[in-house]
């Protein structure tokens, strides 16, 4: 079958809830992927940071194959030999006290919403059914009904109500707005350290540190959604490390399995996580032995192969390369580590057509919010790869 045949099958039998670039991929290795015709592309999206370790990392693959031959699923009705080791290694790496494993990022967000509400009622003494969680405008935390209910993106919300109450929205990057929004019924503040889906929006320096102080003073739980920014993407293991703070609850996912298997987790201090009791929350697949074994190796290679340090070094090199491109269509270039974005001017006429041109030149990336292109290659990228990418981006934009 050719590329068009595959696309026709998707369009005929699949739901139309995505608008992908028309490239049909069938193979991946490191920062590179290949389409069904054999053409090679550099992946500058990394499955929204799920393949930080690069496509088909051989050590993670070997672990997955080995574990598949032993035991894949028990449910949490029984214990398995991988779960405790996964907990220990993840806690030691991230300086957490407790772990609650799930599958997807959205499940981790739903889990944390339940957990902080329970904490609010049983520990803080908030009246029943009055708990409030503060979130930020232009957030992206997932696609479930509860989560889209506190989104400010009308495309995500329109036609899906009624929504779950109990959320208050404030501007991102404004610590004073957080302080003013807190009431006696506030149980938590949930925020992305960098808003990825909004276009790699970086808050002002000192924002997270001030937020941490406010949450401590006001006795509310600080939740950092690091599903996209965590596990090396910004040049630190967790993005919170850029301001030397620790959240009460941290959400990780995506790269937690290196792209091999859906694995997410809520990382917590002991005081918050200990409010949950048997039967109050769970997941058939969450914490299964296959997921745990894969995640353990995904974390191991991240550290042993110094991918976090490489993200810091190559991210700086990539960002500097983008800033050297002289193009009047560039409104702003921003980034931290290997999470970068080019925001285009209104005169550019949207980002999609440039993503399509970059695809033709062998580089895959994706537009976000119409006018912004995000660049986030796997953390195994090297200097030669970065130069290759900058050369393609330069040629596409200078031709306009």
C-alpha cells in the first residue's frame, strides 16, 4: 500500500478528532523516523515529549520484551515484583515520598483532583462539597470532561457541557492573582511550570518560588503538572528545579516509559497521599508489572546516558540557532532546554503551512494555537542533528 491508501483508511474508518500532517510513519530510531516510502525525517515533536529517550531505545525495548515473557498484568488485587522497585527508584530520583501509578496523563490529573479534594475535607477541614482548585488560563491538563471544564480553550469545551464545578481560573504567571483568588475553601493550585500546549509560555523568573511561598503560607497544596516538562525536557529532571522548589504533588507521564507503554504517576509528599484508603481510587492497568519494568529502564537510561544534561546543552544550542534566523515573520522565539517555540506574526498567515513545508524538507513539527510552531526533539539529539534542523528551518522561512 502507498501513503494515500493508509490515509484513506484512516479517514474512512477513524474518528475525525485529529488533524495530523499527511505523513505515514512506520519506523523510528533515535531522533529519526521513516515513512512508508522510505523517506527519513527528524522528529521535532517527540510524541509531545513522550519519546524523550529517542525512538525505540534498545535498552527499554529489551526490558519490554523480557518482561512480556514473564508477566504483564496482575491488577492491583495482587502484588507484583516490579511495583515496589519502581516506587523506590522513582521516589529516590525525584525526592518524593509516595507514588500513585496510573496510565495516561489525564488519569494522573483526575487522580490528583480527587486526592486534594479528599485532603481538603479530611485534613484542612473544608466543608463537604465546597473544595476549590485554582488553575491558570490557557492551561492544558488533558481531555476528560472534568479537565476540559476548567480549560479556557473554547475548542476543547464547546459542546461538551455541563462541567464539573469547583475550579477557579486566574492568569498564568501572576502570583498576586493567585494570592487574591485563595479562599478558606481553596485546597490546591494546579499549574504547568511551562505551558506547553499554549505555545511554550514561560512564566516570569521567580514565579514558581513565589507560588510555593503562597501555597505554604495559605495551607494549600501546590500541584505541578510536569507531564510534558518533566523527565529532562527543560534541561533539568523536573522543571521545578530551575527555581529550586518542591511541589506537594507532581504529575509525570509521557517520557516515563520512553514512548513504549502508557505510564503516568502522581508523586506526592506523605501528608497528602496518605488520605487515600483502599477502594477510593484505582486502575486495573495502573502499576502493572510491564509498565513498571519499562518505566524503571526508561528512567535508568535517562540518567545513565546523561540525557538531561544533553537537553540543557543542545537546547541552548538549538535556541541560539533559531535566534540567528533573520525572518520578519518571527514574532517571538522562546524556550527552555529542548522545549522551544517560534511564534509567528499575523502576517505569516498561520503556522500550519510552514509545518507542511518543513515536513517536505524532512523535519517534523506541529503547530499549536494556530500561530506557534513547537520544536521538541528527543533528548538524544546531537550538535550535528541540531545544525541539520536549523539549516532546514532557515531555508523554509527565508524562502518566505
